[in-house]
């Protein structure tokens, strides 16, 4: 579904990505891993039109998306949830969801009317149920735990009706138990909605337990792509990123 071909991004003399070629098949769940500064977030920024590539191609179902605006990228079905959630702290969870749905449907004029009772409320409840947040519908966002705020941010992404969901470190800042709970929610979304999911993650236990395919970046270039078993046993990846101890713990 989503393909990057010989994708380059230069910031002056710095090559943030170097001839990155990756493919994310429809309905797959893939991880991008690598040390800090490897170019992982730059790739997400390129896909979501936060920045423009210096050269190379990005295609969705063989149609080029290079040069499209950020809004147009969302309309193609590519939606991103960021590492740090950006929410309205004084709104309730339900009102936050309804506002996002109305905006996506170009019904911004309805934001001046009462939210409750709108047709969007039922859709919001569906998404909240999928995330196991229906019990927090009337909770003010600022009162949510950090983990639930990150889940709500993913819920806002789902209101955009994505076909491809980009998750930038979905478990960042969470405790061990919260991290596994979060990734189980991500897997539920993937399985029930049939989305193509690409996520950046530093927790190797989560990566190897979740991703169907793993892509490893080092210094802006892809050094390996493969199944968890292939990546776990790839000496280039062990030397450049995993290290012997990490490789043993992921085994």
C-alpha cells in the first residue's frame, strides 16, 4: 500500500535519510527501529508532509503523494499520532472526539452548537469502546492518566478514518505495565479495523512481540528489513543497534 523509494532528505550538509526504500503492505503492522538520530521521525515527517523530501518517491497505492499538503495527506488516508499528545485539556473526552469528527467531516460550523445528541456522538462512542475508554467519556481530558491521554490521541487519529496509521513511539513515557496495555490496544485496533500500521518504538521486547516486519535505520539508511526472527539474528543489526545483551533478551 505505502511505498518509499530512494527517499532522501538533506538539512544543509546533513543527510537525515539516505536512499530509503521501504514497503508497507496493506493490512500489515510494521516497526521502524534504530538509534537516536537514525532518521525514524524524519521518515514519518516526510510521509505526513511535515517536511518535503529532497529527492525520491512516496506512493500510496501507486499514486504519488509527494507535494500534497498535510490536510491532503490525511484525506488520502494517512494519519499520524504523535509521541506527545496534543489535546484540549478543558474538554471532556467525548467532546474532544466529537469536535474532531465534525472537523473531519467539514462541519466546523457545528462546533458552535451543543455537541451532545449529534450524529457524531455514536461514532465517537464506537471509537472509545474500541480503545476501552467509553467509561471515561465524561471525564475532563486533563484528569486522564498519561496513558489514557495517549490512547485518546490515537482515538483522535481514528476519527480521521485512516487506512494507514503512523504511531510515533506509542509507549513513550509509560510504565512497564502501561506499555504492554498500550500495545495490546494498538494490536486490537489493527486486527479489528484492518489498518496498515507503522510504528516507531525503542522497547525491543514490544517490537519483537508485535511487528510482522521490522525495518532498521542507522545514520539515515536502512541496514536491514525482515521478520522479527530475521532481524533478531542479523549480525549487522546486533552490531549497529541491538548489542549482544539486547539480542539475547529479545530471543
